[in-house]
C-alpha cells in the first residue's frame, strides 16, 4: 500500500521564479492538504483540496495556489518566489468523512525548497 | 487565533529516563488532539490521538498522553525512553469542525543518549 508520495524531494530556485510541487495521496484517500514547515517551526496549514476544489485556506498569500486532479493527486504552485518561501513543503492525505471527519493525516516526506 | 504551545524546544535524556513533553492549546471549543513524531530522515507519523472518551490515551511504542480539559493541555509521556526515541515531536490540534486542518506546535527535539 503506497503511502503519500511527493516530488521533487529537493529543488533550488531563485527569487521571482515559480515552482510546482506534486503529491500523490495514500491509496483510498481523497483529500489532500498542504503544509509549509520552515526551519525550526512546526508545519503550517496552507490549504486543503477535496473534490478538485480548495475547501479551506490558511494564512498564505495568493502567490500560493493549488490544484487537485480527478485521481486525487495534487499540485502546489508558488509564484514570484521570495527568500522566505524556503521551507519543507509537506503534503498530507486523508479520507473525507464529512462533518464527522476525525481521521488522522498521513504525511509525505516533503519537498525541500531553497530560494536563493 | 488558535495556537499550540510546546514548552520544551530541546530535551536531552539518558536511556531509561522518564519523558514528559508539555503541550497547551488555546481554544475553548471541542478539539481533537494529536502527537506526531518525525524520526531523522523520515516523514511525520502519528504517535497517538485523542478524540473523546478516556482522557488517557495510549499510542505506539509505549507512549501515552493525558488530556486535561481544564488546563487545555495534552502532555506526552513515556516511562522509560530508548535511544530509538530520538526524534522531533509535534503536538497538533484539530478544531472539531469536520475538516482536517491541524494547528501544530513548534516541536520538541528529543535526544536520547545511550
């Protein structure tokens, strides 16, 4: 049973560039969330996708956008990169159970982005 | 805004010592509580969780946590740590709104010396 897979694992960009990160959820999961983990910090919620729509969003600017595909995989796009965007980007998947959803999140190993 | 505080950023213990990591959250409503662990070079994985019922929950690898509602706390404990427990530990809170949106603490880095 494949867990959550993310690509690429590491990448280096320069300021002003754009980046796309990819995530395949755990088998049987339909909900994908993205988190940003800066050095020395806990993960911070960026947004969540369900049924190909952004369902919730954290306190991140519009430069951060995403997409979910019919096969439940997801992309995170960041435009106009800033030095402060350097972080580990984590994808987490879960199976939505609607209003009674209390299930755990399964995390991938992350994509480490360095912005120079 | 909801927040999670982990009081200890770095903890160093010898093997067989007892462990307690503090976690407090700020939210007055119903919450789900989690402890996640990240071993060196690995992904975040669930250690234990509290949804309702018995406030003392047991997780994997001998860890347990106690939910004290009056103190807004969910401290993690282990009676006797092992070298393999060296990892970073994150407390997280999910507001019981039906969506899986976790608010994480800043983490506690535990080093267990053999």
